[in-house]
């Protein structure tokens, strides 16, 4: 599966609550070992702008993979004057991360 196919499946599962077109970013990287895991830097610059280097390396059978999904949630209301945004553009960055070892499938 390529990156676009993976993103399409993910977006289909998210349903109507999320807008995948411009708000979703996926980073898939192969790592050597769980205990030596080093994630790419957080994709937010010093001014709060969302940017980063994302890759798609799902690895081969038996390899360890880390999948991070980033979603920029738009904030429309400030409740009691509290600003919950943590990135530019009045958005909140939601991040989900999972690590797993691929099944030992044939390549």
C-alpha cells in the first residue's frame, strides 16, 4: 500500500467529523528497535506554524514501524475567554502515535 492508499483508508474510517483534505498529515517511519525509538521532531516551528517532514516507510515483514497522525482541529469558540489553540491559525494540534512490529509476511 502506498501513502495515498493508507490516507484514503484512514479518512474513510474517520467519517464526517474530520476534514481530511487539508488538515490531516501522516508520518510512517521504520525504526530499528523499540528501545532506540527516535521520532522526527514535532512539526511546529517557533511561531506556531504547522510544517514538517513526513515520510512513508511502512517497512518489511518483522520490522518495527511507528505511525503518527496529525490533525489540525479548528477552534471556533473561546469558552470563558480561554484560548485552547496551540498552533497558529486558531487550531489545536491533535496527535496519535502507535508503534508495532509488522507480521513476518513475504515481501
